[in-house]
C-alpha cells in the first residue's frame, strides 16, 4: 500500500526532471556554446533551412481566349525550371512546377488555389486580372512575406505597381502599352501616315490599342478609325470590308491569333495589300497555323512589335543550344521545342526565372522581403556574368553580380518592369520570323512616359489601396 502510494509521486518527479532536461537540450541546440537565447527567441527562429521542394505555381492559359498558347507557355516555364534551375537549385531546394488554369476570368481563383492549396512559394505570371484580387494579395504578402512573383504576362498592370517586398511582382516583357506605342513608332519610321486600329475587348489589348492611338497623335499619324470588337466572333469579314473601304496605309492589330488571322484573311480576300502590325502573341505557332502562308505574299508586310534577343553574348551561346536540345516538353505541345530559341516568350521567361533563382541564392531566402531587393541587386553593380551556373558560382563565392541575359541587362524599374530592346519582327514568305527591325528605344520611352497608365494609390507605397 505504501509503495503504491509513494510510486506515483516518484514517477511525477522523474517526469518533471526529464522534461527540464529536454527543455535544456532544446535551448542548447538553438544557441552557440557559451551563449543564451535572446529574450523572446523561439526554437522556430533558429530552425535549420527547409529542404522541401519549392512549389512554383504557374497561372496558365489552358482554356479561354488564350488557350492555344497554354501548353507552349507552360513549357517555357518548365524549361527554365527543370532544364536550368534544377540542375543546381538555389539554397539546395528543388523547384516543382504546378500549373493552374485561369481561363478568361479565373485568375484570382487560380492564384488562391496556388497559395492556399499548393502552398506555392513562387507564383508565376500574375497578369491582366490582377485588379480583381489585388486586395487578397496585399493581405497575403503582409501576413506571409510570400510568394515571389515573377511574371511573364503582367504587362497590363500599371507600371508603378510591383517591384517591392510588399508587392513582389517583377515583369519580363515590359508594359502592354509599350507594344501599342512601338506599333505606332514602327509605322512612323516606315513613312506610313494613315492607320486603322483594330482591337478585341480584352483588357491588355485595349490598353495597347489606347497607347497606339495616343502615340499616333504624338507622332502625327492620322487614325482613320478605331475598331473595337468582342473576342471570338465567328467572322470578321464585316470589319475587313470596313478597313478596305477606309484604305489605310497600315493596320495596328491588338487581338488574339485566331481573330487576327481571320481579319487578315478577310482583308486579303477583299483585295487589300497592307502593312499589318500585330502583337507579341503572333510569335506563337497558332497565328501562322491559322493564317497560312498564302496571305503573306499578297500583303506589304505582316509582323509585330516586340523585343529582340541579344545574340552577341555568352548568354545566347549558353541558352540557345540548351533550348533547341530539350526533349521533355509538356504534354499538349505539338513539337518539342514548340518554337526556336529567338521566340520572345521563350527567352524572356528563361531570363526571368533564372534571375529569380539567382536573387533567391543571393538573398539566402525565399521571403519576398529579401528577394525583391535582390532581384535588382543581381542585375546591376557587380561582376558581369551571363549564365546561371557561372552567376551562381560567383554568388556562392560571396561576390556581387551583374546578370546580363538574352533579353538584355537584368535591370528593372522601381515598379519591377524589365528593360527590353524594342523591335519589329516581320514574317517571311514561309511563315518564319525574319530579322528584327530595331526601333528607336529612346523615342519610344519618351512617348511611353507621356501616355502610360499609373495606378492611384493611398498611401503611395504598398500595402495600399489602388485604382486604375
């Protein structure tokens, strides 16, 4: 009886001693020998870095107006992730790519799935529907210091949003308004005076068309008519006939590949021979696949303003054979690779994701507050390097780097917009892209600065409320 009465007490004493010893061991593991933990410091504050894979969630185009582009755009991200970054991932954590379809109006929903269900630390291509879920993203960044936001398709977002830890968006291709501006600039450089502007009612296309119209006014071009139509009409013959009646020198088109091809076919059937100036999406195989090569011969020129790769540096020498040699393309791509290495989506996505990885390594963290400033730091002011392995090696040696990619210098504005070299890309008779016609970059930027949309924000810096 006495033993039974005393034993439980002894057990309690032993449990208490063991608990104290365990606590002492835990505390000792989080501090250096001879040091004590700082007041309020928890074990979590000194945990070993994670070795779990990093989820890279792409906001993808598998349905809706841009469905034809979806697989190839996803493959651009896959190539950068699997064939480049994962050969030696930053901070030793492999990247795992997941794609969520955004359709025409589900970008916000897809972003939430990426963050809440997939636990993504990198969210790729916040784009033209950003205004519908920006408040959600403001809260998420503030609470989680995550995700990193490299974007290939963020050109519709005003240029003063992004580039900061509280809104960690960095864009690969400049602003959509720049494409409209460059279309008008090419028209003026060619000595063409009378234009028609045709655009479908998609936000990015409307922004570019607005910019083309305003730039035309600054450049002294005559806009005969602005034609705005719904996307995905069964036919554009009526619009083609209207253009024929107006007799312009050139048509600036801001529309998807299918709509654009249908319009040009209709104009060719009406006997027109014009200069057609499109948008970057025409670089996708869907455009020539729908248009065919026959109308090219009957028109004065068919092409699109965009930006050109820098083929004169080691960046191109490293990237081009790697791109052309890929064999693991995403399901749904008709051929592997889907286009040549000079495609704007291919090389700009590659550069954006490479610089993202280099900034992670330089920052030593996947926190947005560390990564956002590092994106600018690795693109300027250090030792020039051109490839992912070479730049990564320099960072690990403790050196500052200046990444120079295929797109150009790894420079970003305060709003996280990349610097590009503007050009007009004509199509050859066989449907392949011709040599880029370089545009006056200084003149283009001067015009763009006069017409670009900026969000009105209160307060000026995020987290904030903005309208545009």
